[in-house]
């Protein structure tokens, strides 16, 4: 039986990361959920404001979608069978109501109200997704292409003083190099602006 590798930014090579990013085929890193974790880690490792904003949006969308899922599944089960644990879950999600199984009409109304409350989270998630989509349109500059990464490899190679090879550099190492380069550029620009004044 072969050992299954769990990828993260510390052991995933940049070429594989770029391949998944460009094609959307997540099988090489363990599937969609694994890719979401890797991409979130990547965003977290990048020290720029844009990456932090995107990560914040992704986390909020995930949180809101989880609430929608929890409410819908709890209501689905509670429609057929009472469970105090599931009622507690609904209340922790912000749903109000007595959820009294002995009063069928009121119980049914409480379940419908819970589903309506779940729609509030769904609308918030949709708004946040739209916000993120608009942000990408404003700041994305178009679709990412392989040449964008190749240009960065050349730039980073010059800055680092050695060839940056995406077959050997991990995603975490790449992020640290990019962060270092961006800090260097900020300092250089600040010094240049001070000299001009």
C-alpha cells in the first residue's frame, strides 16, 4: 500500500502549483479540498495587502456557506425526527424559535423560519463572492498565464543571485522570495522618493 502525500506549501513544488492554478485540475495535489487548503496557505504566506484581502474574502465566503449548509441539513433532519443537538446547532447559527416537537404547526413554522434565516447567510455569501469577483476584475489584470510566472522567475533570479527553478523551489520558498523582493522594492522606492524631495 502506497503512502498518500498530503501537500502543503512547504512540500509542493512551484511547477505543480502553477499547473493546478492554470488548468484547474486539482488531482495532482489531492483534489479540490486539498487545493483550497494549499491556495489559502499560499495567500496567507504572501505578505501583500491584496493577498490578505483575498484570503479574508475566501474565509468569509467559506464561513457563510458552512452556515447555510448546517442550517439546511439540520432542518432536513429535523423535519422527520427531533434532535436536541440539531436544535442547538440551529440556535448557534442564530436561528430563533422554540422548536417544540409536541406542537407540530409551530414546530413546522420554526423550521421554515430557520430556512429563511439560512437564506440571509446565502445572500451575504453571494454579495461577498460578487465583491471578490469585482476585486479580481479591478486588480487582476486579466487571466494569469504561464509567462507571468516565467517573468517572475527571471526577476527573482536576478534579485536572489541564483536561478529560481520552479522544479525545485517550493511554494513557500517562492512566497518568501516574493515577499523579500517586494519589501526591497518598497524600501528602494521610499529612498528614491526621499532623494527627489
